[in-house]
């Protein structure tokens, strides 16, 4: 069940992640209230002729307009403080969405399944990895709740590339700029996304006025997050009463944008492979992800060993290396390693820990793990051991 009471005191999140979530929710709320004030102004325009010749009514209408204008001024000022500057980084979409879909399948109601369809080509967007992963998972959960009791069925999550023209953006009242966008769409039983049939986020939200208040707040949080990434949320109402919920995110140029500025002189330690990072400490995520992306690698994140096994089972051919923490809940690194070996005897795994030593992990190393990184470690050490793992000749 989705909750409207976001717990920003959750210590499992870093301060930076909590701040980003707080800003996203507040941005969504500010824009929602601003939208309501503008609707009040529009109704005021319609009432102008109705109150002509009625001094008392005209006075009340003028006071409503003045209050609305004051509210809009306050909101405009507050909006500048909550928008903030989200630190964006180039992210490859395919494996991130595969991981989100796998996590979502585990919590679907009985009778519902989830199918994910993506283009063959690699798509790169700019964003915060944690925020986007939570965004996609929350969207799937919210869409499932919108379905209510309409089960059994198949929730189709599809990814497409769109060129958004200024004409269409104006019709959607969208804040986006013309250009190429990724559309992540959710529908029941394969309904088809049609760009010309979309309505704006605000029009869709007002269709459910007075209903599902908790879900509305979740969608405002989602909308704030999407706006922070330069995108938009749209909705398509279908004849049978169902709908297609879509998020639009601007697309970046391909692989060359995945290379961050080099801070290490040795060019030989850079790469372009895909690495699955498995760690349950969110403070570690940010540091290691920054390191890996600066070295040119694409990164997929798993929060525990069980999640890592599921992600690798679904994407073994696309993951080149796994960096596996040894101490985690649900499934520790030791057990996860041997399950990964069952999936692919040739899987490449580097072990990492700040709690156990290399000697403590000897049985895993003897069983085929390719190295051990003792936390904390320097970026150059991480770069060299990864490159050595990829470049070493078999045997």
C-alpha cells in the first residue's frame, strides 16, 4: 500500500537523498497549489459578467482575486527555494529499468504480472540514480493501485523514444523543451501509447478530484522528481475507463556522454563495461557509483545479495562484472556468490568489505572470486583491480 506520509527521517537514506526527496515532494505540492490558484483566477474571469451590477458580489470577487494573486506571489518565491539543483549524471536506462521491474514483480498482487519492453538501442538519460530507481518503482506501485480490483492481468511497462514538438508540448501545457524524450509508459494488457491522445498531468489529477488523496500526494512527489530531471508526466484515458500513465525524460547523446572528465592520468584504467554494484549501505553507493562512472563504466545497483542474484539471472549477458559486498541482510556475499556461480560458472566477481578480511573470504576467493577490495579504498585502486580483472587472460 502506498503511503502519503513520506518519512524523511529514514536513516537508511543519506542526507542528500532525503533532501532530494523533500524538495521533489514540496515542488510537486507548490505547483499543485499554484495550479489551483490559476483555476480560481480562470473561474473569476467567467464570473466577471455575472456579478456586474452587484457591488457586494463584485467586492467579494475582487478580494478573491487579490488573495489568489498574493498566494501566487508567495508560491513563486517558495518555489525557487525548493527547486534546488539536483546533481545529474549520465545513466544507461536498460539495466536500471530491468532491476526496477524485477524488484516490482516481487510485490505485485496475486493475479498480476509485469512485462517490460525496451528498444534494442542503448538509451542514456541524465539523472540521480537513487531518485530514478525509486521513481520507476513508485510509478509501477501507484499504477497497480489505480487498477484496483482489475486482476488478473498483465501490467505492460514499455520504453519508447519520442520527438516532442513545440505544438504538442503546448497542447500538453508541458514545461519541457522540444527535443527527444524517453517515454516510460504503464498500461494494462498492452494498450498502445498514442502521443496525440495524451492529457496533461494536471488535467489527469483533477479527473480524480476527491478520490485517492494518498495516491494524489504520491503522484505529486513523482511529478516533482520528474520535473527535477527536466521531464513531464502525462496520461491517456482509454475508452474502457483504464489509462496509460507515462513519464517523459529528456534523452542524452549516446555512449560518449557516459564518459566523465578524467581525474586519473593513467588512461589504461578507464573502461566502458557494465558493473553490478551490490551493497546495502547507501552512503557507500554514492561514493562508489561516482568513482565507477568517472571511470566510464555503466552502473546497476542492488541493495542486497538476493536482489543481485535476481538482477543477474535476468541480465547475465549484459553485466560484465559484479562488485559484491560480503556483509548484507537477506543474503550475504558468501551465499550470493555461490548462487551467482550456479547461474553462470564464469561470472566475474570482485569481493568487497569493511568488516571482514581477505583471509575471512578465502573460501570464496578459492572458489573463483577474482579479487578482494578492503574498504575504504582509493579510486585508483578500484580502477586498477577492475581493469586487471577485465584484461587478464583466462587461466
